[in-house]
């Protein structure tokens, strides 16, 4: 089930207008080197969904392999943001839901992933940090030179020299900023070229990238604003299109289109995001294009579940299951509906089928199964819930919600130390380190010193941002 985003933790404070440009670059670098253990702890409004995550990973897998990143453990995180954007920090690739729902074909998103893979493979984040260090040095030197000139002007009563000193100080900051932006534009062009290499290596077209940049160009034209190309970190869209068009059209794969089955999954993803994030009007717009398609009927079932009659939603979902009996996400939707009408035992059966059919082995489906078993409420079902929830966090360590359910299940079984430790884990992975340490200490008081759970609690107690836990 697609979860609604959690609120971000922490808001950036306002920055004075004179320093905003350079400070924004500094903020970007700070995010890039953040030692937070989860996207949520970084203040990112994360969206979780087994179906969408599996599809985006399928898009990324051949690209990562072509980029030499297949064994680098790169996580893909969905962000609740309506803009068309993606970015990387460390070993995480963030993709906005707005990009997923706007892109009409898989190839458009695959092109975005290929571009971001180019940044990761090229080590651009580390290089940017090096450039920031150089820029800071430039700004500091310019400031010192300017200050010296101003002092000299004051002691010699020379207004011209003092004024020149102020100009040196101001110009130094401007030079540093433009140096960083020019560097970033160069890296963006490099990432674009790398993306085409990866697409060619996987037999895919670059036309999706051209369509994406065309969208950006139209947005700038509609905005009616004049943009100084030296004050932005990306090349102007028309420049990127000109650079890419030759490479794309030279490719032997320029006319390759996405396989029909992949396009169908993409359409189903778009309509699912629209149902949960954008409302009924957005779903209706997507359904109008092809009302008889599987994606439209899936969207109709989702919409009926969210806003209509659960019985009708169940009927529509059962029809979908008959058409695609091996689709785990239709079974997941059936489980969601049955939970809504307070039939947890039947819901557990549906989620269990979803788990058995899921080729991606998502921890999210196991957590849903665990929740349904908890709702059944018998001692036996609670024990099974603990097993499934532990399996879920074993596959998805940073799912803070799953630890909350696990703590509840342990509590209902009377296992207080395990409940406290699960609560500590949940706080830890949501970025609340103070409460994580409190509950870890509570768990330790009831655990045998040196046993694995005691050691894990000690790891949480000892955690500092420079000593990241695994």
C-alpha cells in the first residue's frame, strides 16, 4: 500500500538575500555529506510503496550494471514532491513522485536514472565538495585582500582605494559562486553524456531524456523570466538539448520503445500515485486517455477503495486478480480493502499471497502481513506477527513504522525488553536519537549483558553522527 509521506524533520532557516546564492550551494553540500541514517532523518518527505519501488528498481538495475554500480548498494528513495526532479546524496538516489507521475513512458524515468547514475559513477559529489573548499578559499582570500585595501584607504584617507577594497571583497564572493556554478554545469553535461553511454549499453533510446529537457525548456519559456546562465547550476535546457540531440540520434537504439508490459506497469504506477497523492480529478484525467485499460481499471479500484464503497472496491479488485492472478499488488490491494472492513484474518491471507508472489521480496508486504496478524489478536497470530515483522525489518532495516508495530506486538506478548528495543530502533531510524538512547537503556536493564540484543542496544546508546550504525 502506498503510504502517505511523513512530515519532514527540521526546516531550513531563512538566509539573508546577499548570501543566499552561495549559502544554497553550501546547504547542498551539507546534505550530500549528511551522516543521517535514513532519508526521513534527513528531513525528506518519504513515500513508501512496494509496487512502485520494485518498478523503479527494475528501471535502474540494468543502468546501474552498465555504470559499474551494480554491487554498490545504491538505495532508491521516493520523495513526495510534485516537481519533476531527481538527485543523489551519497549512495541514495531520490526520485520525486512528481517525476514519476509526469513521465508518460518508462524511458523518460530511465533517462533520469541514467543521468543520476552518471553523477554517482563520476564521483561528482566528492569533486563538488573539493570545489566548495576551493571556492571558500577564494572568497576568504578576496575578503582579506578587500579588507586590507579598505584599511589602507582609511589610513591614507583615500576613498578610491577604500571603495576598491569593498569591490574586491564583493567580487571575490561573486567569483567563488560563479566558479562553483560553472563546475556544476560541466558535471551536468558529463552526466548527460554518461547517461547516453549507459542507455546504449542496455539497448535503450535516449529520446526520453530529450523529451524531459524539452519539458524544462517549455517551463522556462512559460515562466517568461530571463535567466542568467552563469547563475544556475545546470546548463540551459536548449544547450542540453543541442548537446544531446546529436548523440541520441546517432544511437542505433534511437527508435527503440519500451516493452508493452513495462509500459503497462508504468501506467499503473502513475495512476496509483495520482489516486493517493493528487486526488480523484487527477485519476480521472489519466483514465480518460484509455478507460478500458488495465491501468484505468486499477485506478478505478484504488479510487473506489479510497473514496467509495469497500464492497465495490473488493469486487473490482477480484476482477483484476482474475485477469492477472500472479500480480502481488492486486492481492495487496485486496488485503488493504479487507483491513478497512475489519476482516483481518482474510486480509492476512491476501497479504500472505502477495508475499508469496512478490519477486522483489519487499519488506513492506511482510509488514502489512504482520499488521493483519496483529489485528487477528490471538496469541498464536501475535507470535506469527512478530515473525513476519522481524522478517520485514530484516529486508528493510530503515522502516521506522515497522519497528513501532513490532514493539506493539512484543508488548502484547509480554516481552517488554524486546518491545523497548524495537521502540529504540524505530526512534533511531526516524532520526529521534535521544528517545532511541532512552529506550535502548531501558531494554538493556532487562537483558543479559553481552547477548546480541544487549549489544545492539549498546550500539544505539553509543551512536554519534560520526559513528554511523549499520
